[in-house]
C-alpha cells in the first residue's frame, strides 16, 4: 500500500529527461466528485492523492497523528482528513465549499473539483461541474440509488457533462457481491434513461481498501472492466467539445502598443483559425481577413479552441472588448430576449423584473428575468409553479437584456451560452444561467432608425433635457415639491412634464399592485416613459416612492450621462407618519394595508443623490427653490 | 496540433485571467516575490500582452531580509519585462529595525502582512495579482481565483463568490480589493516543468552550489550577509545546498543537494518525500496557521 503507483520512479531516477518529455505531453482531465460525506468521497480522493504520491512525508506524518486524534478509522490512516480544508469545517467534520485537488498519472494530469453534500449542494456542485469534463458519482453499495444520487446526476447532466462514472463504493461492506452491484447498475440505468443520460460507466470499488482504484481488484474476479484510474486515463473525451466547430473568439482586450499594431486578444472558445481566413466581427457584422496570429513565441499558422492568442486583421475595423470574432460563414445569433435555465445562488431570492448585471463571455449587459415559467425539483425533476427562485433552486425563465448579445445555445457551445448574474448593489454573483434559445419576438422587432435625433428635439426647445427623479417615503412631500418645481421651471420658459405616482397608477400602471415584483415593474415602466420623454427633449419630473436602489440605478442607466438627477426628499419616518396626509400610515399600522414602504416594506435611501432636501428644516417652497437653483448650476 | 497538453491548457487559462483583470480592474498591480512562482506569473503576463508590455506595475513588498541574489534578479526581471518596479518597505518596521532574529513572528506580521496592506493602500491598487497555488497547502485548495478582501484586507472564507466556467466577477464596492491568482491550478511540478521548457530566468539559489551555511534548530540556514548573528559555537560551513522555496534568508531552510540543473532539481523533487512548504518556518506555528494568516491579510 505504501508503493507509489502512478509515478514511474524508475524512469525518474534513471532518465529524468525522458520522464520530463513524457510529462510534458500529458493531457489534462478535470473531473468532479459527487457524493455526500457518508459515501466515502473524501476517502476516495484522499486515496487518489496518496497513491499518486501527492502526499509527502511531512504531510503524512501530520495525517497519521490527526488520524489518531480525530480520525474515524481507529489506528488506520483516515484519508478523508487529507482533503479536509478550512479550520471551521474541520471542527464540524464537513466540507463546506468547492475544493480543487491535483494529481497526475503517467498519462494525464487531473484536477478534481471536490464538492460537499449538504444543503449548499446545488450551488457548490454546479460551480464545480462548470469546469469539469467528467463526473464521478459515488454510491454507497449498501444503500443503492438515493435521492441525492438522482440530484447529483441531474445536476451533472444539466451542466452538460457527458462522461459519467458511477462509482459503487464500499464494496467491501457487501462482501464484494456481484448481485448487489448488478442491481444498483440496473436501477441506475433505468433512471439515467429517463433523465436522458445516454451512457455511463459503472465501477465497483472500495476507496478505503483500495479495490479497483489503481489496479484490478482480486476481491472481485467477476468484474471485467477497468479500474477507476485506468478508466480515467484512457477515456476519450468525445463529447466534451462544443457541437459547433465554427470559430469563436470573444475579444477580451485590444492590444495597441503603438500606432502600427492593433491586435485583438482573447481565448478561442470554438473551432480554429488560420491566417488568411475570413472572419466576421459581431455585433457590427463587418468582415475582414486574419492577418497574423500573434504570440510571444512567434506568429502561428493556426490556433485552436482553448488557446489564448492575439489576432490582427487586414482591415481597420472597429472591434473592442465584448465583441466576438467568428467564422464569416456561420456566425452565431444576436438577440435580446431568451429562454434560459437559471440556478439561483444567493440568499436573497430572485426579484422578477429587477435589472441584474449579466456577464456572458466578455460581454457585460443589464438583464431582467421574468417570473419563472416553472421551477425544477432537483430530486424528482418535476416542474413546479413558482413566483421566484430562492437560494439553491433551479428554474426555467425568460430574460431580456438591455442590448443585443452574441450567443449560442449552451448545449451547442457552453462558453457562448453560459452566463452569470450579478447583483448591482452588493456585486455578489447571484445566479448561473444557461441560454436555450432566443425568443421569436425579439428576432422580429428591429430598432427603427429615426432621422430626427434626441439632440434635434432638445435643440428646438433650447434646453438640456433631464429627468428629475424625486424619491422619498410616502408623505415626504415629493408630489408637492415636484409640482412647485415644475411651476418654477415653466415660469422660466422650460418645457416640462410631471409624472406623478398616484396619477400613473390610474392609467398606465393600473394593473399593478404593491408587491416587490409589481413595484419593480411600476418603476420600470415609469423609467421607460421618462426616457422617451427625455428623448423628446422634455424636462421630466417623476414623483414616486421608488424604494429600491436597484431600480433607481436602472432608471439612471437608461438615460444619458448627466441627464438623471436623483432628488432625495428626506423626511424621517416619524415625521411622514405624523403628517399622514392620506391616512395611509394609519391603515398600514393597523394591518389593513400591506407592503407599505417604511412599515413592512423597506425604503433604501439614496447613497449619492445629486440633490437632497430636508423637509424638517425647509418649507416646500424653500425646497423647490433650492432644487431649481441647483439645477441652473448643473 | 489537435489537443492541447496540460501545460498549454494551464498557460491559456492563466493568460485569460491576466487579460480579464487588465480589461476590468481600475488599478491593478502584480505582486512579485522574485520566487519561482512569481517568475512564472511574470512570464505569463509578458505572453498575455505581447507585443505590449504588461499594462500594470510590478510591486515587491520587501522585508530587507531577502537573499542578495533575489534583489539582483528583481531589478533585471522588471527591466526585461519593460515594467515599472515598485518596492515597498513598511516604514514602521524599518524604524524599529524589525528582524527575524529578534522579533519572531512579528517580523512576518509587520514587514509582510502590514507591509502589503500599506503598500496597496498607499498606491490605491484595487486588484493585486499573486502567485499562490491551490496545491501548496490545504486551506489554499478552496481559494477562488478572484479572492475578495474587505476594506481591512481581511479574507472571509464564508463570503466568497462562486466561480463558474471562466466567468470571473470582478465588480466590487469602493473599499474592497481583490487578490487574483492566475496560477491557481498549477502544481509545483507544473511550475518547474514550465520554467524548464520556457527557459525562464530564476534566482540561482534554486540550483545547488557550495554556500556558507549553519545548522540551527534543525534548519539549514544560509549565511547570506554580515547581518547573520552567529551563536556561540557556530561557524559557517560550506555545503552544497539549494532552496525549494525562497523568502527571508534567516527563515528559509535549504536542502543539501547535488542538483545543479533544472532536470536534476525536478528529479530530486519527484523522488523526495517532504513537501515544499516545510522549508518555511512560518507554517509550523500552529495547525491551520496559513488560514489564520490569510484571514488577517497575509497573501
């Protein structure tokens, strides 16, 4: 058991150059191990590292002493302790995140994503699986297929892993019984068929005893297949390439050391490219010919998927980060409305309609997700109706982006269809998504080019168009002050229009209520109307509570730089409640009115409002004067 | 060329990460320790932006106690890469003459941990590349490629972002900063092999040579300059030694070795049975000490 198995020590000792040559030509395989603590996953990984000599004597010494102190294997080595990472989880005896491990055999270098099996499972496993070529799904031979086996298999399949190994572990505990193994394989095949998993390889093994890990086990003469390592070493990763063989390179960075050189740097995510070939730049659609493929090691004749290169073109064409250079004859689609599978990864549930930042390749856009069409139960795979997505849930949703993006279906090319969503306020990565297809309505609605521009509208009115966005609690005085400001601007000969919260809810937004979701949609529509009116050259005043920073942020980004003026009508809750002009606070306090801002729904104060007026020490008239004076200065 | 080798895949991944930061960060910097991992990281940066020089400076958080040969290579490497070299020394540590002989772990705390925080704050860097690898140590295995630090440069292992595919989220609030580890997925063997293949210049101390040494507390230390206080009965002895890892010379243990070429070094490494970090005094303090140091802001 102490013999290092994978590394040819003789070769290293006798001819290091031959060994280095062999090592240099190794390929790489990344795989994920799925299973819970009880399946012996950490023990298995610990053994792979141990057998491949990735453990050194000093580590082994601490492993031996730890095994005796906190191990679960009596006086024997507890391999699980090897892969145990952070101090907190050492105490809890569970792993809490994705850990990456490394080992090498004579043929391959391996990167193992090790994910734990508790409630954060979905998030961790999807993360680990996103970079894996293969999944090892562990099963305890005594227990057979469990709910979590189904969950692991579903998630591996969802992320598009085509190579699945069913590792039936702890065979020693069922006396290496072939019948037990065959039954598990038959059960799994039935389930895999239903899920759409075309193929898998089942291996009976024992991580603890070392059966069928590196070599064929004498304890299971009835098993004719390969050991786990033999299988991993020899499997051809047929389906790990994108279906699309067409050239794709998202532009990361424009390389411009001097006026004579202009290169586009990126990692090729599909197909290959040769100098002299014709390419198309998306989204502009312009074509050119590849001049050189530049690297520090010299120009290349050809570059293939996976390589990071810099490309120069024969023509001077506009191309920047976020553009994608593609083969001219088979470009990917461009659209702004999609159906996608979304895995929610944040404590705060998804808010349908809210604008999140979306990163897909090197493109960064703003995206809002609609209420899920359905949520997927990761255990039973049933479709469930859902209004939102909570932490660790998966759903199919429609989403729209603020500008067109270049994409392919995730199933065809994961790097052109996989994306993350980012909360604009906390900056946390809140979701991972996989695009299915573009919705037809987006393909058929084209942007109509209009000859009279927004500058033209503004010039005729001889004013700088703006949106004055009043925000504050109910009863803070927004409408009163906005009304006075409009009167003053009107008197100055300005063309204005006031959008008032209550008034808009009588018409345009009369179908909306006061849930968080409806509030977001309310503000989205107002923002879009304000944008159109600002385009038309008007000074627009909006007076809405608009309680969430994210939506005010969205409105700001719809407009041109400097056009959005956020005005915080700052009135403390006690004061607004004391005033209670419409009697709403009273109703909210009595429970008659639900979701009332400040009472049972939050108000997020602006952090950097252009103008703040404090109504506790200013009259409405003074506040209006203050705002107008300020506006003239701006 | 039908399939990339593991080194080609690692190289392409690292270059991708370097370029993402160059494109998205406001003020990036590359932390450069002059060691072999830094050498590989710097080489990858040169490749990532060729023919431009890397669009960020190199910064060495210096303790004044590095090996002399490291200081020599530091200047040359920056010049060869066409990059600005910033050297930062914690003025308080300097004033108090903090040194590894008299001050124990305070030396690392003040020169390195504090020095790094001060350096980043002084220059206002929002993103710093570091040459850490996941295979170095248990607590590193879970480290993200993009690792977030709060305004006090502290690392919260429970509050790190999930990293999917090759999509890195580099957005952050004003006071946060990011450490980015482009060679996260490289192993020690990968590093050596790549240095060998790409002919990357490294500090000669990695190769064996007769050097003046003393044996102290089980560690073989090199007497690198006259600041080394010899204890009673100690006389420097010429031994054929090399280093597997380089830091402050009074804290870095050497190994006796006859390996004078890179393949020989790799050969010894593969046949040896002690892990790389054992030569560093810093890790032996307490169980999971690296994790504690990271939470406090050590790289």
